[in-house]
C-alpha cells in the first residue's frame, strides 16, 4: 500500500487502485450548489484530476493522470477541456504524450490565459507542456540540469507573461532547497531571484505587478510525495531526490511571505505571526485585493487545524477555521474566489474531506451532492466573470478499489 501525498488530500494506492479518502453524500438530483458535472474513466486504469483552471465561461482545463499498477514507470496524462458545452479530451501528440508520461508528473499545476495559451507543469525534472496556437509541445524549465525542480504554482497573465513557482534542489546540495521562480517572456524562460530559503508553497496575485507568495523551510510534505513517487514508479530521479531530502537537517522556521513589485521579489513589509510548525500551502486573492493563505497549524489535541492568514492591506489576521481541535491532520489544500466576494476552501485529512465557504466574515461548510460514493477534491478554481466555480478530484467507481476522475461545479453551469 503506497500513499501518494498530493496537495489537497491524501490518495492511497493499493495495488493498482486509488482508494479514496472522502466523504459519503446521499445521492440527489442537484441543480445548484456543489454537484457532479462529469466523471472520467480510463479503461483499465484509476484516474485522478489534481488541478483545474478557467480562463472564461467557455474555457476551462482539468489535468490529472491515470494509474494502472504500482510497478509502472509511466503515468499517462489525462487532460480535459471545457468548451462551454461539454468536457472534451485533449489529445497530446504521440511523442509528447510518451515523454510526458515518463516525467514524474503526478501533480501537474495548470494555468491558462485563453483556449490557445495553456501551460501544464510537471514534477521533479522541471518539464512542462505548452499549448500555443492549437499545438502541444514539451519543454524544460531553466536550472533543471543536475537538480530537482518541483513546481507548486503557476500564474499565466498573458502569452508574454507566465510564471512558475516552487523549489530547486541541487544534486550536490545534500537536501537543502531554495525558492524557485521562473518567468516566460513570450520567447524564453528566465529564472528570477527570490530572497530567502526553502520552497515556495503557495502563490496568489492581485495583478501581474503585485504577486504574493509564501516560502516554507519544511520540506516534509515534498519528501513524502517524492518517496511515494519513488516507490510507485521505480523512478531513479525520485529515488535520488528522496535520499537527498532525507539527508537534510534544516532547522524549522516559520513561513515567510514575499512579494513581487513588478521589478523584484522582496520580503513583505509586514509578516503574519506564525509558528515554525505552521504550514501555508494554498492562496487566493479576494476581489477587493485582500490576500489569503491557507494551510494548517498544530493544535492542542496533537493534530492540526485548518489555518488562514489574511492580509487586508494594513495588517495580518491569522486564524483557525471554526471547529473543535482533534487529532486528525486537517489542512486547507486549495482556495479560490466564489465569484460573489467570498472564498471556497478545500479542507482535508487522510480520511475525510470538507468544502468550506467564506461569506462575509463567516466560514461554514457546504454540503455537496456528489452521490453515494466516496470522493475527494484536489483543486478549485473560479470561472472569471461569473458566480460559478469548478473543482476536480476523484470519485469511487463501481468497486471500492476503483476511481474515476471527478469534475464538479458550483453555481450556474458556465456557458
């Protein structure tokens, strides 16, 4: 049994199947609120969507992978595009598809500025897919030679302004990591220096010249993910990276917020009050410009509680979501605006999943209508210019040991 520590929720691969750690919801015919819009089954495989983005009501992208068995060295990409009418399969050219399937791309951040400007990023080796002018190609980020590059977030502002964020860990650095940021100008990628140390774990933007990110020195989550990839795919790159990360002995420090001013990255003038064990792994910007980070904090019951840190333009406010502390390891894995001035947050531990909603100043739990089977959600994204949002993950198939990709919607169906 292998645990794949992906962002947002824990997925357990038992043999060739993904066992879902999700909630059970009575089946109902829903026309509003969170509900299933589509499921995706790949013959002979278990399917999971890990990321989603939307550039308009008629253009959204869901990205994930299919898994046949734990000994396979490949995880074929599963990419679907929303056309305003239906989710259609995006077919990669044969050579691109084969190369991408071997690239350790279990968690693939995706960003799009339009239906003809789409980017999907891989893990470990800095690879990426680009859709430009209707044609898919594959490339590699700068600085990938002799190093592990793990991308946690992407921002696509235009065809001439694309960012990728995460960490870089050199093969000769004995497990120490540095923040990684690279910007695409329309012609080439260039790395951009970010102050501090550790990994960039979450990014949000007020505008192209006002980007906020958080750095964390704790790489335990990355190590768990890399070890899982190493065990599952028998990947030499993953085994080597895991060994180097296990050898690391960095001192835990509190996450640090950094900001892009349009010219350079610098530490934010004011920092949230955080503990060394706090984790911030998701981020969102409200329409009014408030910046939010989400993650987890140790609690009195020896577990973790969902944590938020909000910047209102003047001061930080750090709070746990409402609820009694427990020994479970809760974390906010993904956040997005709801299109009405509020925020959606996906909150999970290894055995349960919740959807939280901020309306005004009050957080409450949503009750999705996903049917009777177990489910998980990995990522959520607002549909620009609407009151609707997409979320993706997986839902249990016909048997308890099977899983299909899940695409869910809240609000009116985008058209």
